């Protein structure tokens, strides 16, 4: 079972103890999911980038509800990734729910309702199969602390976690956190990242710096 990058990002963005979205990600996660979905669509050759703008290469569906929704919303492309995210974001006000639904369907998350008498008053997400999140965490930590080679997908995920201001959820040691923040920026310019994707990742980093 292969998770999408958006699903991986969502797993990190959920507080494992509270079963809810981390407060640090409240203002960034929707754009984070959209951005990482655009980047993954490029990784699987549905999209490309040229001068920071989106080029649609293949509009065939992927079978992933979230990725296909983003691909359809992009249409013919032609705009920058940041402009596109800002434009399509109003269509995806439930995108967190869509990603959580995928994780529930895979048996990774379990949604539990808190009830007052018979009335559901809140929901929490319990990680029913932590192995998937653990693998993501281990990979990121090994890249930062042990020099493990980072694939383009891992560069994208690490950069997205940093953009969403939840890097400290993975790197809880203060020294590791400093190293991870530096690596999240340095890896954008690594040989694993082509020049066009570098432009997009830098633009996204600047965009997320403006979010609350």
C-alpha cells in the first residue's frame, strides 16, 4: 500500500495524543495539502513545471480522490503554483476531510466520536496502524541525522512539513530541529531536485512564510 504525499503530510499534522490537527498547522494545512498534491502530480508525470508555471502533461486520473480533484481543478495549467493554489483553494474547503477519509479507508486512521447523551459533539482521529507514520518519521530522521540519501519525494515531503510549521512534530530534539530546518532549505538545491522544481519549491516557501 503506497500512501500519497498528502496522506503522509496529514499523518504528521495530526496530534497523536489528541487525535486532532496540530494547532501549528491550522493556518497552513489546506494550502499544504494542495501544494504537495501539485508536486506529487509532477512526480508522477501528470504535470510539469516551466519557469515556475504549471504545464499539464497528462490529465488521466490517478485513482486517488484528492490528487484527481486537484488535477481537475488545475484545468489547462499555465499559472504559477502559488497563484493556482490561491485560485483553487476555495473549492477545497473540505480537503482535510478528504485526506482523512482516504486514511480511514486504508485502515490507518479510525475516527471516534465523543457523544453527549446520543449527540456526537466532537471527533478524534486515532492512528490504528502507526507503522505507516513511523516509517515516514524514521526516513526523515535518517535523512537529517544519518545522511541517508533523499529522494525527490522525500525532499518535497520535508519541505512541505517545514512550510506547514510542524517540523518540530518530527524533530523534537532542539539540535535535530535546527539541523532539519537547515536541511529542508538546503535540499531544495540538491542534485535530487531539477531546476524547474527548485523554482516551485522556493516560491512555495516564500508563500507559506506569509501565512499565519
